[in-house]
């Protein structure tokens, strides 16, 4: 069988099979990840394929570009006090988990901090994309979206500092490059909006994706992965919405989401294909189940208590919000890979982290009620015929 036919079948399988299995409440991302694990055992050369790596890069960059576009600072300001409380509790729990990892696992402070981020950071892109499938009120969706965004902003900043902190000169240089990029991106957007988009209607989407991929490449070269640059590009585009409304319009947000939905399966597939056989052991299974048994109830309880006692939500609403914030799939995948490649994390702990991410990501699909309505949409009523003046009790004009 030719390689072209094999890749065509692979693309069709990644786009169709995971979507078909969603009827059984299996998130498509987990299906793609498992598909990568299975396929790498049968076809080891796919792990080193440049085409799969490129498609996976498009997937993670476009996903975080969309996550940046979803940030609405005005909404964050509306719930500033509860969000600051949420951030404060998140900082405390990160420090606590990092301290426990340093004390009992014998990790240095950098891998211990990254491990805490991997275990506790909700995946905003996955969560926002999943909310449409659940029967939640507008207020619950508001808090889930904004709490996950606030936690992701904290995690991205912490990840950047932790990864560069071992070398102060490297941290200073990377910070300078990052600040230069933050200054250059809005200038680039404004230049494109002035000299290109007026003469090329409909080009805003392609230019936005181009800038997002370029920013992702810069941060990857800084050693802090693609996701940070793509998120910054999306966030800046959202902040420039008053001056460049077409750039971060609802139409463009929808287009980026569709673009991401096409390429993201390759990201999860590629990560599944990178899982070593040493991570598929009984020891990894026990570690993953242990992490889930300890951390998942603790995380649920902390978020539930905040919503119930500090924000005054009902017990049921607080539980729905807490369950929706549990998935950590993307951040756990990214940071577990960094820990394994740069800090020699054991294969067993790596596999345990992946199992933990899979289980907490599966939780909302199993617990929350799915919004599904089989009732037909009401037909538009035909406009009523005009009533003759005589029948309406109005004297006709002479």
C-alpha cells in the first residue's frame, strides 16, 4: 500500500471515527490520543513523520490562537473579585502540590513546579469547545469560561518563568524577546489592516492564522512551546477589536475554531504516537489511578466550596461548574512531555500523568447532562393577511 493512500486513510480516520464515537460520550481528543498509541505499536515510523508533526503544530497553535481570541477582558472585570479569589486559591494549591512533589518525589523545584501545573491547570480550549454539548445556564457558562481563562493565564505566565528561571541571563533574554513580540504583533496587525485587508476583503482569517503561527514559532524557539505565542497573538487580536473589528469578528472566531477542529486531532494523535512502551505498564496504571483518586476529589471540593460559599451559587450549580473545570488534557500532555524530554521524568510517572489527564477529561462527559433536543424547529409563521378596513371597524376613506 502506498504512503499517500495510508496518509489519506489516516486523515479520514482521525476526522470521522472520533466524531462517531462521541455518541458514546467519548471525547474525540481522547479517541485520537488512543488511536495514536495503538497505531504506533503497529507502525512505528509514523512517530518520526514530518507531515504528522507539521499538522500537529497547526493543531496546537490554532487551538491556543482561538483560546486567546476567546478572552474578553470586560467580562473578566465583571467578575474580578471572585476571579481574584480563584487565582489566589490556585496559587496556594500550586505551591502546595509543588512542595509535596519536591518533598516526596525528590524532584528539583523546576520539575516539581511544572508537575503541579500539569496536574492542576484546566485546559481552556478543550473546556470552551465542550460547553456547547452540556445543558448549562448562561451564568454557569460565564464562570466556567472565565475561571478557566484566568487559570490558563496564570499557568502560561508561570510556565514561562519556571522554564527559563535556571539561567537568569536566558530568562532576561527570553523576556526581552517576548516583550518585543508583544509590541511588534499589534503593529503588524495595524499595518496589515491598513495596507492589505482593505484591498483584499476576506483575508483577515488567513493573516490572523499567519501571525499566530509566527508567534508560536518564536515562543517555541524560546523553549516555552508553541502554545504561548499563539495565545498572545489571539489575545492581542481581541484587544484590537475596537480598531480592527474584522480581525477578531465573530465570523473570524468561528473560522479559527473550524480550522482548529480540523488540525487538533493530529496534535492528540501525534502525542499518542510519542508515548513510550514503558508508560504502558501496571506501575503507570497504579500511579494514574492514585493521582486521580487523590487529586480529582480535592480539586472538585475546592472549586465547589468557592462557588458555594464565596459566590453564593446553589449546590447543584456549584457542582456543575466544578466538574466542567476538571479537564487538564492539553496542559498535562504539554508539560508531561516537557518533563520527560528535559527533566528525565520516568516513563511510569509519565504514563500515570497521561492516565490522570484522560480520566479527569472524561468526567464531564459522563456526569453532566448533554443538551439534546429532538423537537423540530418551529416553522416561521406566514404574515397575516391585512384586514380590510371595514372588518376592522375602521371607516374607509372617501
